[in-house]
């Protein structure tokens, strides 16, 4: 099995993406980024899922708090109970995050001798982030094939896979359920309490809850009391 690098946050989308990479015949190497986000629960989720699925996990530190500009990396409130995907790009957007993450995945792939990168971006059920769109994925793939020694010397032709990009959240969950994804181990909330229980009210929680409901799959999320 050829190796593939899967960007991995421990959430619904990236865990489904990892399962798809494996189904498509790759040996996935999960890459999680500790980027100065508001909490450590998603990294903990990535670690327990990687153990459960027996997938190698590399955690890389890149502190995006030095840049700020997001409710996930700066002292800004996480929006709650707001319309999703209909207004301006929300303050939970992290400037250039997926560009930085894919660059790290590309470097890791070059070291591993992998030609395939997986990212769980989605252009339907999302909060309007510009780096979740198909044109971003295509642009980065083109960049990968001019920016690396492996590509320049003909040793690799890089492919960036975004298998969820045209699915809604319910479709993602149905796909993952068919692959026996352990969604009970995942974490999605932007603003959990000190025990890691989800707030139910941020964009990520609301998209996740609606996805399980519309997919007809029981929601395994532990929500905070009164959330």
C-alpha cells in the first residue's frame, strides 16, 4: 500500500477522510497540527482515533497565535447561534490555515515518499471559509507540483484529494458510517467546557448536530449541561 498524508484534526470530516484514504488503498499517515487553538481536545481526539484505527500520527506545532485574527487563535468570542454560510466570513476563520496545513503535509509527504495528500474540506456545509473550496484545492495541487524537489526531478506527481468537498454534512456522516468511522471518539466544538463537552451553539456544533439528524444516525456528542 502506498503512503498518503491525511490532515487530521480529530473531527468528523478529517476522520471520515482518513477512512476514505484507507478504503482507496492507501496507508494513511495522519498529520495533526497544534496551532495555538483555543483548546487541546481536538488533538486528544486525534490521538485516540489514531490509536483506535492503528494509524501513525505525527503532531506538529505551529503557533498561529503569533498572527491572531481569529476567534480560534486570539482573544475573540466564538459566535453562537448565528446564521451559517449566509453572511460575511465568520471570525472563526483562521487566516491562511489550510494553506499552512497543506504546506506541512506536503513537506511530510516528500519525506515519506508519498505523492498523495488528503484534506477534509467541504464546500457545502461550512461557514464560508475560502480555503475550503475546490478552486483552493486545485491551486494548491498545482503549487505542490512546482514547489518540491520530488516534483521538479520527476520523482513525484502530487495529488491533493478532497473527497468530501461536494458532500453535505449528512452525506459525510452516512459515508463514514458505512466505513465504520468511530464518530463517538471525534471532537468538533470550537468552544467546549473544561471537560470537553460541546457547546451545541457554535457553527461547528450546529453543523455536526444537523448532519447526524439528517443522516438518521444517532449523535454521539456529549453536550454541556444547559447547552
